[in-house]
């Protein structure tokens, strides 16, 4: 693609998909038929500033095209660029950044088969081979080997997506209270994407897990989605001691009345009684830290955001969990969506934000449907909008879909993605609490962190802090998969040991290793199951808790092949912005390929090279992807003797 527009023309279908999102073009400068405009329209550009303010609709626009047609043609991309006044070269860079988009022709139906860690050990390779053998080019289905789909408790997994089901608009315009205005004032950017509600998407999906070749083919050829309820992913369902998972499996996730009957919106009412400063004080006193892996104190982040004089403030919920082995946020969003809506409202109130963005993994169709419904119901009942619960506070939530990029789990890469740019991390400082989304103060938290705010306000900071340990307070969700009899999401207080968790999950005989923290984490040996599951406990043990991934592997799993899959994952997911990560992840994979079938002295040179490359990535990469890409491999070499 060039900086200039090409000769490609959009089809009527592609034009309709873009116009359904943006509305009909008002000027020939943005793609309207020149014959239908008077000649003055050709003399000067109109609406350029307004169009540039809609740059954040580039990603939804790409989704609209991909959903309607199945791929993004040059003519369609040119038309979208004209509508948004985005240089084609920049839009091409964004479109090719995401794994779920294609700029080359492909069938309307794509079957994504997960080949990541949990699925690989459950036979994903054989599943892919069987499906590919039976679905030839004439089937109209493209089979793609995919990174983790967040269905690790039901491995192996497959997701079918069929484009072009209907032409329903993706957004509808709305007026939302401005950050600086009173009730009823128009939000900045209404009509530009910063004040639009998401409508039902124009594509069909089907999830099958555990997938067989027959089930995967059926999902691809007749995508009618009926995945198992999220309660099946919670082995502890019905346990009265649960805090974060207590409503999953016992309360209808589609019913706002059921949620309120089960204690919903009690926390928001207490938040209004405490005031913003009081809410931040409770969260700080409770000792809540981020559950995404960084463990940064949530109260400090909220306080720093609230104190910024620059306006408006934004709240971002990071629901782009893409770490292999992680699926807890999916279970929360599918099984208790109103809890996240309420928690985001509280966080917005505390930080002085009037708009929240929920950035959701593109591979989570059921979570998207549940959250879209929950947001609409909350808005209709006065729990979102210009006057939440009659308290004079305006807050609304906009859902943005990701498109398959692990790096967008990093908060600043996520901001770039929402803004319509490549999802590349930004250098810090400035930090997001000073200049985040759209260059404004922003508080960003993941789903589990936000949902923890509800029990803090309902039970009180002291009671919450009494759970767990003095340094790691509250309950924690763990995603257990692999060689266990009862995989799923488990809730335990911080301080429980790894052995206690694996006993609950029913670890199988012949345990070889346990991976903590996912692909960016580290391995531990079977004789280290006494490690306390806290941030400080895992740190002292020389590993990491991360986001709560616990993957068990027995002695039937080929460890070298597992490490090679981890290296392939980081090579694929590196955004390529910085040299240490862009080159280092490739060199790491190359070395692991060379030593996969060699051990001892024959592999010593490549092991030494791996250490050198790993240190370079850890010390000089811009973001956590490059800094942690060597962790699992290093721990396997040092703790497990992987190549001895």
C-alpha cells in the first residue's frame, strides 16, 4: 500500500458495511458520489477535522468489513481511509497487524483451531490434520492454526467464524454526558465513535470444545453457537465460601433482576455513599493489587488518575486476556457480566471518568454477546447513562473488539489499538495515569481486578484484607489446565499452596512439571508444590504468579516440543517495534529448533546462545513481551534440565 489512494473500488457490499458504521458520506472528499454533489463540493475539503477525530473508528471499520465479507480488499480499505482521512499505508499497517484480519481473498468461513500449550498436549496437531484432510479448498472453509482461544479447560478447542450473515450497523449514535458538562451535555466525539453504542455484529460464530474432527467440521459448515455454560468451567460452583465466583452457575447471567436479587449494585450504592475519595481509600486499605501479573496497587493508580487536572479522564477495562492458559476473565464475563458493568461504573466514579472502554478479545463471541446485553440492560434501567441511580453522575461503557494480538494486553498497546493505530507499546513515562487513552489521564485494570472491588465495598476493606496474606490480600482466581482431572477456574485465598490447588484439580500421576504464569511465566518441579501462591511467595521461589495460570504436564508431554511452541508463540506475537524483541524471539526459536533433537554437549553452544539472547531481551525490550519471552525456557533449562 502507498500513501496515496489506489485504483481499487469497493463493492456495494463493502461500501454498505462501512456506511453502516459511519453513516452515509456527506462529501465527495470522503467517498460520496461526485455526480450527486454540487460543484462547490469539489473546491474545498469539508469535515476534515471531524473525520480525523474519528480515527478511533478504524479498528471497528476493519471489523465491519471483515465481518461482512470475510477479508479486506484494497478497494474497501481505500474507501474506509477516505471516510476517516487516514493514509492508506497507515491503515494497511493496522489491518495486517491483527491475526483475525486478512488483506488477501479467503473463504467467508474461517475455522480457528487452537494449537497452543493446553490444546497441543490434548491432541490439537492430530485434530488439525484430520480437519484439513477433510475440508479441502472446495469446502469454502479456511482452517487456521491459532494461538490460545481461552478455552484451555476444554482442550482441544476450535472457533468457527462465518462472515456476511447480515448488514446490521455495528454502532448507533447516542448522546452521552460530557466529562466537563452537566447532566444531558453532549459527550466529546458524539458521532465520531467516542459516543457510540455497539449493536449486534453481522457474523456468526460457533465454539466447539473439546473438539473432535466431526464437531469442528460441523461448527465450520453450520455455525450455530451453543457453547457450554461457563459454570462448567468452575468446579467449585455452588460453594458458599466463594466470593468472586459465587454467582456463576447459581444466577442467570442474562437477567439484571437476578443479579440485583443476588446482591448486585449494593457496592455501587455504597460507593455513592462514600464518595470518590472514600472509594479510593477503601480500595487502598484493602490492599488490592492488579491481578493481571504486574501487581501494581490499584488504589494508588486510581488516586493518581483522579488527581490529574487534565480532562476528560478515561477508564479502560483490559479484557484482552491472551496469555496461553488464561481463561478466568472469559468465565467472569460470560457467567457474571453485570458484575463487570457495576465494577467499571464504580471505578469510573472513583477516578472522575465519565466514559469507560471495555477492550474485549475478538475470540470471545459469547462474552461479547453477554456484555453487550448487560450494558444495554443497565443503560435502559438507569444504571448507566446521564444520571446513574439518580446520583447526578454520568457514566457509560463502550465495547471495543480486539482482533487477535497478544501484545494488546499491554495497556499502552491497547490504547493505540483503540485509537486506530498499530497495537505497539508506548515508552514510559509518561504513564497512563498522566497521558493514556487519547492523551488523557486513564486508569486501566483487567477484569478480575475490577470485579474484586465489589466485595471490598460490600464487606469492607478490613474484612477483605483479612483474606489471604498481609502482602497479598483477598481471593485469587487460578486457571488450571493440562494433566488434571478437573480443569477450570478455581478461587482460593492468597497463600494457599500450589499442591493444595492441584489436589483440588485432581492432578494425574506422573507429574513432570508445572508452568506458572503461562508462556511468560516459569516452570517448577513436582517437588516444589509447597510454593505459596502469592506474589511474594512465587518471587522468593524464583518464579512468578503472573495472571494465575497453572498448567500441569505429565511425563507423556515432550518438553522440548513444548518449549519450541512457546518460542513460536513469542515470535508470532512480537509487534516488531524494538530490535531486542523482534530479533531475539526469532533467534530463540531458531536455537530451540536446532537443539530439539539434541542433548548434552551437542546442545551446549545453543544453550549458551539462548542465555545471551534471553538476557538481551530481558534487559532492553520496550515492554513485557520481550522482557519475559525467555522466562519459561530459562526455567525449563535450569530447574527441569530440559536438554540434559
